[in-house]
C-alpha cells in the first residue's frame, strides 16, 4: 500500500527478463541450478516519477537443488535466494493532517526502496517400504527454512489509532517448519 493505492491513472507495464537452467544427472544424483533476471516497470505519463518498479519485481533470483535416489531411499536439499521486492516507505513517522479528522501517510517516491533479500534452505527425505506386489508404504520427513531465516515477504504502513503514529507491518515467510508424512498406496 502506498500513495497510488486508490488513485485511478492509466499507464503501461513492461517486463524484460531472462532465465537460465542447468540440470545434470550423474548416476543416482540429480542437481540443478536456476537463475532469473527481470525488470518490471510501471510507466505513467504526467506522474512524477513517470517510471518506477512494479510491486512484485524480483530483479535477481537464484535456486539450487540436488537429489539422491538409492533403491527405496530419497534425499533432497534445495535453496532459493532472491533480491527484495520494491517497497515504498513513509517520509516521516508522523502522519500529515491535510484535514483535521483524516490523518494520512506522506510517502516517499513509489517503490524507491527494496525489502531485504530472501534466502531459504530446505531438506527432505523419504523411504519406501514394499508391503506387497501392489502396495507401498512411504515414510518421509522434511524441514522448510532449516536456517530459520526471518524473511520479510511483504511490508506496509498504517496509522496507529492509539498513538497517531505510523507503524510498520511486516509479513514473514514461514519459520523453520518440520513436516512428517506417511503415504500408503495400493
């Protein structure tokens, strides 16, 4: 949310980008690395600034993963990193009062800053038991965000009615999250 949230203006949206993927399998190992670059811009003639980054732009993204399969055992580890999305911050911690009963947030230029970079490392393993010719039992365990990074994925600002100050509201990715599963197929 920022100063353009409820404004009706007509403009353009441009995206340019490239993606590279390399994958290799050697015996029971498979590994891949993926890099993405893109630029997403809004353009509004007559607005200052006339061009700025889209809210969802992720300029650089890098992912890596590797798996190992051996008989009925599978293990995988993967990571993802990307640059922080564009963000618009207030110019002050205090609201402005253009009208006495309606305080507003005075924002900086749209999407002129970025959230911190995002990084996550994940792990998964599974083992399959053959119960009969047609039946299998699979047990597995995984951990998302092994390093327990506190990644901000969204940020906005609002006026706190209790103290008439501007407060920052962050949405975070999941903390370290273990999962276990049991799957029976027949």
